[in-house]
C-alpha cells in the first residue's frame, strides 16, 4: 500500500538494484516508467583509494579469505563454512556486531572491528579470495566491494541475490551461492583453490 502510494505521488522511485526495480515494474506496470535503478555505483574515489594503498606481499596469507562489510552481512554462514579448518579467514565488522555462535570462531579466524576505509580495502587486497555473504535474496549491498575486487582481480564468492546479480554472472566473473549455504561457500572456495585456470579466468 505504501509503495503504491509513493509511486502515485513521486516523480521517480530509485532502487539500488536492477532486480528490485524490475520487480516493482512488474507488480505496478501502471507506474513502471517512474521506477529506476542506480546500480553500478563505481565511485571515482575508489581509484584514489587503490592508488593510496601500500601493500606488502609478505602480508598475504596463502589461500586466505576476506569477508567484510557493515550492511546486511551474514558472517554466521561464513563462519560455519570455515570453522575448524586451517584456512585463514579475516572478518571485518562493526564494533557492536554480536556473533550468534562464538564457539564456532576457531583459531583460523581474525575478527577486526571498526576499521578505516583504507584498512578495509587493504585487508581485502591482502587476501586471496573475498566472500560477500548477505542475509537474504532481496539484499542489495556490497556493491563497492564487488567493484573493488573486480578492479583488482580478486575472486569473489557471493550470495545469489538482487544486488549481486547486477554485477556477477555465475562462474564467469564470480561465484554465486544460495542464501545461508555454508557448504556451497566452502565448495566454491575449494573450486577456486583447486582449479587454477578457473580462478585466473
């Protein structure tokens, strides 16, 4: 009701995902011309961020995983995927984030809280793989990290949802996995580690 009322009154309705925008166009064809998406928000400031990052190769850990972010992130699924393994995993979250199952955070995990933008992207660059796990299929988050990884050739494993489909073609420029599927994340990780040609592509 509220969405229909907004569409009736507004000149335009913006979504951060083409998938979300198309869904609204389908539901309210009468107002379809008012619905737009603003996906692919690659900012010019990101190029400056990349140039400013000073990264030493010695900081990189072999086959390490990075999972960071502050919007709608599903760190619990990432933790389940890699708990009790010897795979180094760095998770970047807010200072107030509470982990539901802290007992699953084994010694291979490093939890980092409240970092600067520079540190956030530096940690991503120092990892071999990035996992962007979101909480549900309607999420549209993580776009800046997607584009950062793509610019820097870091393989991405991400939840298959509205926002990620705007950026990732499955098994082409990233791997999409079902929501809350820790086994699928781990299998995707193993595929990237074991299939060098696929990883390079």
